């Protein structure tokens, strides 16, 4: 359903799941123009289902989902889901983002320039002709980011963008996303990394079958919310004004 | 050199060979082109399955009319392909299992009907092993039409087909109609198999859907180049196979597939060397 609403997207008391099994229940969430959020929660909590609701690839079994008219979304998938043996160069991959806009197989001069500009900006302009598997994890993440950005989205949705990358790459991706947010793109991502990723974002949504809590890191990363979400009491310290969770299970878990 | 030229030119004086060469080359190119999408979707077995399903359709449609068998088999094949998509999408069954159930059931039904009521149309043998020299003018026109349709659709839906094949979930979010693209591909595949069945036969059509694409994949890392190479390898396999079939006096279908297999073996050897060379070049890039 699309409509004139104050937010980009609104979930109102939504239930959703697969083949009759409800994964998320009674979820209400607004996504605004200036949103920069992380969805956190344990494996199987419904994080990816929430992203799919936002993207419109999962239909709600109850409640309503309303989108602003003309809303353009783009999605960056988990690297683990990609077929890396597919014959595809970096350039061809990024150009896919324009699949619905042109019927011609080859790129126009303007598209070629735009792909080049985006890849240069993301620091992988020199890898355009390389096969996608020849890139490192961070470079692959940037390639998919370029494919998403070529759609000029209002809302960018990323599934585990820092899964399987080292600390430096995570830092780079976080800064890149912060720059895009400053430029006016709303961003929602999922992460298992509470300390290295989520605590640095302005807004968190804590999920376990429903939304347990949402708000700033200091409001969400608390022992009570974490106990409701992860089922165990965890200690939360403060470091440089950021909450720091003292429990390995929230930083080491990698499954979606 | 003269002997080689003579071997090329001499068979061309026969009209049946000219027709066979044209049909074999076009069929190889067509199956190579479509096969790229099929193999990359992990559906290599569908060529084998659908060719058997269409064979069942041949048999069943003869019950209605000997003249109707081609259209009947076509409709039968398209319905089988759509049934595979439906079963795969609506139920928790993998594509390989859906292909196995739908196509073998279709094949079995056709054979049962044929055995019970008897055949009136083309022979079993020509459908099983191909009968390129016995192909009618109508079947050649059909091959032209299917080739033109396939190339046109691959051209105008190139980006959507690529996106839906590589990453259907993200393609759907990005405005690509994945279901429509999947249905289009299955219909084109059914028509491809139907129109080439008389060239290489039921048992070998699946091989020509798989061998040129996987051979091309080993020679390049680009999707566009894979499409072109698979089409060229398929066409060359058809042409060279037809010549060797003539000189060795063996069925054209088997020779076409054997030439494809030789190309695959050569590519395998070359790809190993390319990979080693690339591995020596890549590490400097693979740094975040």
C-alpha cells in the first residue's frame, strides 16, 4: 500500500512469517528520511524478515505496511548468499542496478560514467574489469553498495554488511554509510555486532519475534533489554560515552 | 591442404548436407545461448527432463492427429516447464526434485498412451536420436522462428534475465519482474528443445544445453562474453560435428555432442593454466 505519510515507510501492528509460521508479531515501526538504524537480535529473531517487510518481498499476514508514494529502495544482500562462481565482472554487477531502466544490453555513455564515478568514490574504480570473486570481502561489500546506489535510493537496506570482514573494513564501511546518511539516504542494516557496529549508530531496533525496544544506543543497550532479547543477563559498561556489552555471544555470533 | 579444402567443399554440393549443416549450426548456437541461463541457475538437469517430457508430448499428441504432434508436443513441454516453476515456488521442493517428478511423469504418461493406442506419426528412433536429414521444411521454418524469438528476447530482456539469474531476491527489490522473467525463460527453453529435438535427439539435446555454456564459463569471467562464447562453441560443435558425421558415417547428434566434449576438455586444460597465471597476478588486489 502506498500513501502520503509523514515517514518513508510505516509498519502498523504487522504480523509476518512463512508458510503459516509467524516469525514477527505485532510490529510497529516508522522509517524516516533521516533514519540510520541497526536491527539487532539473536539468530532466528526475525531481523531478515523485518528487512523483507520493509523491502516488500514478504507480505504481512496481519496489520498494514504503508510506503510513501514513489519510494525507491535498494538492498545489499549478505555476502554469504552470493554465487561467487557466476561469470560476472564488477562493472556488470553494478550495472544490474539499472536493470529496470533500460532495455538495451550494453550500457549507455552516461551509465558507463556513473558506474565509474560510483566505483571511484567507493575506492574500487581500478577493479571494474575484475571478476567478482577476485575482490576481498570489503571490496565485494562496496561493489554491492555501488549496485544499490546506482538506483539513487531513498532507503538503503543492508543485511549484515560487516559480517566476515576485519575491523578496519568494518570501520571503513561504517564511515561510508555515515557519509551516505549525511547526503540524505535513510539507512537500515542488520548486525550481530553490538559493540563494533550497533553502538555507533544513532538508532537501534531490538528484535526477538517482535520489537523488544527501539531508540538510541543508551536506551536500547541495557541489561534488561538484552536479557529479554538474548535470554541471558549481560553486563553493560560505558566507554567514551558509548555502551559496551560484556558478553561474547553478541559479538561473536555470525549466523543470520 | 587440398584434401582439407575438398573435405570442406565436397559435401556442400549435396542439398541434404547444406540443409543439415545449417540446421546443426543454428541448433548448436541456440542451445548454447539458452543453456547459459539454465546452467547458471543450477538447472542443468532441466534440459534432460524437458526433452523427455516433450518426447512424451510427441507420443501423446499423436493420439489427436499426426499433423498436430509438433504443436501438441510444444504445448506439452511449455505446460511441463510451467508446472516445474509452480511446484518449486509454491512448495518447499527444490527445483531438481520438481524437474524429476514433473518431467518423468510426463514422459511415462506419453509412453503409456503411445503403447496402448499405437503410433501414427514420426518414429521413436528419430525423436530419440535425432534425424537431421529427415527434418522437414516446416521444422526448419520453426527453428528459424524460435531462434529469432530467442535472440530478440535475450536482447530486450538481457539485464532483467541476468539480474534474475544472478540474484533473484535483489532483482525483485530492484523492480525486475522475476516471475515473468522465469516464465519467459522456461517457455523459450521448451521451444528451443522442441525445435532442436530432431537435430540431436532427446538423449543428446540436454548435453548441448550444458556443454557449450560450461566450456565458455571456463574461458572467460564476463557474463556477456560467456553468452557470446557459448553461442559460438555451440555453433562450431554443430558445424564440425555435421562434417565429421558425414565423413565417419555416424549419427549427427552423437558427433555434435562429441565435438562439444572435445571443446570442453580443451577448455578445461586451458582454464587450469589461466587460473595459475591469474593466481600469480591477483594477491596484490585482494586487500581491503
